C-alpha cells in the first residue's frame, strides 16, 4: 500500500503564511489560522508543504487503506483558498447554503476572500466538522 504523501510536518505555519505574496490573501490566511485554531481547539500544523491543518484523526477505508489527516484545514491556491474537511460538519449543506460566496466539489470548499463569507457560519462549519471527525475516529 502506498504511503500517504500529506503528513504533518515540523514546517513553520508562519513562514508559509509570510510567503503568500498578495497582502490581502496573507491577511485572510492569518485570520483563518486564528479562526480555525479557536474553533477546533488545536494549534495550526503544516500538512505537507501547503496545507495548514488543525488537529488530526486516524481513518481506515473499507479497502484497508488507512492513515492520519488533519480534522480541518486550508491552503492558499493560485486564485482562491481551499478549505478542507468542512463537508464533514453536521448539517453541512444547510450551513454551506448560508456561508456566502463559495464553490466546491464533494471534498473542498473554495473561497476567494474571507469578505465573501459569513465568519460566524464558517466558524460553525469548522467546529462542527472537527467534532464530527473526532467522533467518527473513536
């Protein structure tokens, strides 16, 4: 079985944030670090070279593949910020409908800027998704 590429590292979250060239995106990502750390109750950790994650859980698929991943996280991409794990929240679709301007597929939620979303709803999504992942991994 192939080893997971994305693992928690000792890389600096602050160095990752500081390297984001666009000032507004850098500010949004720092705000996400603060929001997610508070909502999850865990500090930020780099997962691989580009995902800022919070907490961790162990998963095991029916196929036998297993590993560890962050409960929730984000990554600054070229044109948007990818938010990971939010669809695990209880009533995720209901909350996402109230989130504000975003797009997404079955895994990630993408936003252009924090100004486009309701931060209270985002905080609910983050906290609920982390709690659900923790509950499922017990």
